[in-house]
C-alpha cells in the first residue's frame, strides 16, 4: 500500500504547480530524530511513556508551589465574593463571527484538535451557538473546566544537550475555543 501511494504521489508531481518543488524541499529538510532522555539514575528513557514520566517529574520539581505565608490583604482579595463593577456587556453573534474570521489558522490546536481553520469554516449558525455559550459563561461567572486543560509540548532549547530533561522548555497548548472567548471580550 505504501508503494502504491508513493507511486501515486510521485506521478502527480508537476513543476508547474510547485508540487515538485515542495516535495524536493521536504526531502532536503533534515529530519531530527527524537533523542533519548536520560533519567535521574543515568538510565536512558527509551519509550514515550518513560520520556513523559521523566518530563513530568522534572516539571513537578521546577514548578512546585511555594510553601509560605500569604499576606492578609492577598487572602482578603482571594476570598472576596465579587468585584464591584458594572456588568459585562453581552456578546453579539456578529462580534463572535468577526473573531472567528480573524483567527490565526497557523496556530496549533489544543488536545481537542479543533483548529482555527475548522472554526473559520463552520456555518454562521455555529457563531450564534458560541455566542450563547459565551454569554452564559458571563452570566454564570463560570469558565468550563475542560477549556483550562492544556497539552504540554516540550521544545528543545538551542545549544543544550538533547538528552537532559532540563534542556527543554514547556509550551502549553490550550483549546482555541477557550482563547476565542478572550478575543471576543477585547474592545
């Protein structure tokens, strides 16, 4: 099957529509293999699960919450019921549709795999439904828990040894729908 699909791909390459150039460029681009990660006991983590556990342990050590005393002013602010301000103006479907059209299609999606390109191509009825969801979120003062989950990707730092977990920096990919509410609120 791979041979037939590759043969089909090669026979449809053409210099006139740049498909030949794109295929050549992909072949010339060096593919960096995913390096092995060294565990704390200097044993290599070979499987993806072992690598994930090494990174999870490293991130848990780095991003540990401080065990300290919270100031009384900060504690009062945290435990306060509501901020006294004017109510937030509700969204209109036109505003949500405008934000959908302005989405950056090159941004990566989160764990839900809903990309900006998918959201842009949805029918207008979807903008109305999203408007209802966003307005309910405002009236209930509730942000969906699933929109708070992020997919964490480890990006290698340049010039660092790729086998150590400290040579990577985490990037959090939130679902685009959770950020869309943020975009719509900007005035």
